[in-house]
């Protein structure tokens, strides 16, 4: 046994030696070829430490300026600290730089160097160091800029210091400093991550009252905060107020990304009927030349739906499902959409081949953009609601919506199929799940491992439960 281990170790050592000789010969031919990245990083790190040590000693020994780093070398040192992921050295570099002429307001390139320092601190979340730097520059007679506060708020976001963000905003308001959207950007982002919905809404509404216009990212974060908190009504109320007061602003607020965030939040709360109504409103309305209608143009209908939402049905019980045949409409769905599915699949494959093989820029201009953003987001919207319906065991409605998606030239993806298969299996309808997989395969769409796994996982759970010893009594 030990002889076998020794011989196997010898083979491994021999292979490693052969590999090393081969690498060394290739490096000898070209010194810069095939050099392991870790060695290059070690070399860069060693050079960085040498320069930092020389910078520090030169200043501490009060040596002549000719031995100190130049401004360009100082900038290079800061950038390499960022590149090598060494944020712990940045405060020391800043302290050393304060002893040079480079951080004096009258020196050439001071503004760029100051910005570089503060943004480097922000990247690593060093909010205390940024505050210290702001105080240092204030002592030199320089008022903090908007970008200084943006970077400070960003550093606080990285470290999850939400209360410090709020305190900073309060102190700025107290001295009538103008709060800009860029400053609120990291605050709203962090508040949505920590699910502090009340604070998020307060910040959002106060900014709106001050006439601040928000970008789509801000609204999406607000929707995300509401979705995570399970309080989508708060976001819907904001949408209604915008639709009533300034309908045109809906075009920038309800973009496909924020709409899909809204749909996910509603599905999470089990409000699939309302989500479906909004899906039809946002994605199925087209102009005469088949272009999507902008949300501002149907603000009245939106307010009507949100004011009088459709009655929700909820999850169907398994006892009700067993009285019928949940898989009976699978075959009819594929019979009705077979031709369209084949055409959409062929179009997808031809677009993929053309985009891969075409090197001609002129030809590329004639091809559709990859995933055509609008269609991609639209499919995500359909997928969200189909998954919600199938999770509620409302299979007939889910299949009907799949058919609607195909009618709108959307090819269902593997996530839709796998979720349907998983839901049929969880409900105990394994024959329906198998029939769906068979129909997908017959249609030439291809069945992914994810879809098969959805069926196998539920089968394994069933087998595990049936193999467990039954409790006595």
C-alpha cells in the first residue's frame, strides 16, 4: 500500500517537474509570456512596499526634496494601492502627502489629487478617513464639494452605517446645504438593502417635495424596499400620486426594470391577478406601428386599476386539483402554439449564429441587438407571473399566459418550463410534469438539465418520505 502511495507521489512530482521545465523554457523564449499572475502581483506588491518605505523615510528624515517622490509618483502609489487592494495603506499615504507641497491648494494638480484620495477612501468604505480629510481641507480654507459628500455617503453605505448617513443629511439641512439626487443615491440604496421602509419613504417624499427629480434607480430601490418589506401598497400609492399629478413623469419612473421589480413584489404577496393586469397594461399595449405605449399615455387606466384592483384568488388546494386533470391543457397549448414556437426557436438560433459568425460591422447593424432589451425585460415580466401562478397551482392560468407570451413573439425560457415542472411535481402530478417535458422535447425547444432536475428533486423527496420508518401509534 505504502509502495503504491510512494509511486503515485513520484509520478506527481515528475509531472510537476516536467511542467516547470516546460514553463521555464517558454519564459526563456519570451520573458513576459506565461508568467503566473501571482508572481506578477508579488513583484508589484514588493515594488509598492519599497516605494512606500522610501516615501516614508524620505519625509521622516527630512531629506532633500530630490529624494522624495514626485507628484506623478505619488498618484501612481495611490492607484497601485487601489489596484493591489491595499486600502489599509491609504491613510498612511495621505498623512505623508499632507507633509508635502502636493496637498497645498496653490500647487498644480491639487484638485485632482484631492479627489483621487477621497474617492480611494470611499471605495474601501473608510468614512472616518474621509471625514478627517474634509476637516483638513476645510482648515486650508476649502469648503467641501458635493462630490466630497457623495463619496462620504457612499463609504457609509459600504459599511452599512445608515444612521450616520441620516445624521449627515440632517446636519447638512441644518446649514441649508442643498441635497442633490447624487447625495441621496447611496442613502436610498442602503435603506432599501436594510429594509428600512419608513426611512426610505420619508427620504423619498421629502426630496420630491423639494423638487428633486429621481432617476429610475432610485424608484427601483424604493420598489425593492417595499417588496422586501411586503408592503407594496406603499409603492403603489407613490405611483398613483405621480400618475395623478405628473403623468409624463411615469415614463422615467416605470421603465421595464422597475416594472418587473413591481411585478415581483406583487407576486411575492400573492397578488398575481393585479400583477397580470399591470403586465397587460405595460407590455401588451402597442401603438399602430407595433411600438410600446409609454406609461404616461395610460396614466388614467393605471390609476383605475390601482384604485379598483381585481379580486385575488389565492392558492388552489390540492383536493380541488385532484377532481380534474391538471395536465389536460398541456397538449392543447403546444398544439396551438407549435408553429409559432418553432419559428421563434429558429429565429433565436439564426440570430445567435449570425451574431457569432458575422465580423462585418455593416452586417451587424442589420441584425437585432442581443436579447433586444425590451423583449428581454418583457419576458422576465411574463416569467415572474407564470411562476407565481404555477406556485399557486393555478396551472390552467399559467399555461394560458405562456400561450399569450408566445402570441407576443416571446419564446418561453427554461426558467418558465422548470418552474412549471417543479410545481406539477410538488403537487404530486408527476405524469403532467413528464408530459410537459415530453411536449417541450417534441417541439424542438430542448430540455435543460435545470428542467429535468426540477422533476428529479421532487421524485427524490417523495422516495425519501416513503422510505422513512412510520411512527408507531
